[in-house]
C-alpha cells in the first residue's frame, strides 16, 4: 500500500505542476475496513483552486467506521495526524435496507461541509442521491476563505493558514477521484 500511495503522490504532484488546461489525475483510494489512506499535496503559498470529481465504488464492512472520503484545504500536519485547521467536505455512506432508501440502493450516501471546530453539516438533498453517483467539487482558497462548491450548493469558511496543503483521506471503502487539479491563481 505504501508504494501505491507514493506513486499516487508523484502523479498528483505532476498534475499540480502541469500548465493550466492540462487534464487532471485519477486516484483510486481503496482501503480495507477500519483503515484509512491519506494523501497530502502541496498547494503553493498564494491563492489556488482545487477541482475534481469523486465517486464511491465500494463500501467495506465495518462495525466501527463508515466509508468516508474527505478533501480539505488544511494546515500542514504530521502524517496520520488531523490538521489543526481545515475546511472542505466529506462524502460518507451507511448501509441500509434498499426497500427503505429513497434511491432504492442498499446504502445511503451523504455529502457534508467540514470545518475544524464545527460539527459536520450534512446537505439534506444528498441523502436522495444514489450511492456511486459522481460528485463534482471545487474549492477555492484566497488566503482567508475557503469556498466549497458541490453541484449547486456553495459555502464559504474562514481559514487563515500559513502553509496550506490539500489533504485527501479515505477510509473503509473505495473512492475514485478523477480530474483532480490544483491550480494556482495569479
């Protein structure tokens, strides 16, 4: 698994340094039940935008943790340690009786805003989305605010950090991240 993460980190770094208009990268973040994978990407020191898509492909069976994908603009931290300050969003899923879910699927998928010091805020309409649906996202950081856009929903979070990074975490499932691009703004 470490070699895979190293390889993915290299590909992501190359995507970060590609000129504007270049295709983004793909990262298949696949973790066993009760495990997580973390990718921390340099974001530059100025304003930047992070965009891409995420799709849940599989849920691992766990009695402790739910399948989770999280992407954030964050303060740099030690590997495996949660950052002190961050803002972004989460995609998670819960197994359910397919006869009782709005989508008719054996799980309920949820999108939610995520910020340090706050409880996660679930987007109610996301509960109606069929698990496995591709979710497009954009996060823009201007040095004092992170603006997160998920489909037609957008929310801004105050965030002032000196060395921002983009932190991607997945746990207890498989999540496919596509067209991931970090673009520095002038």
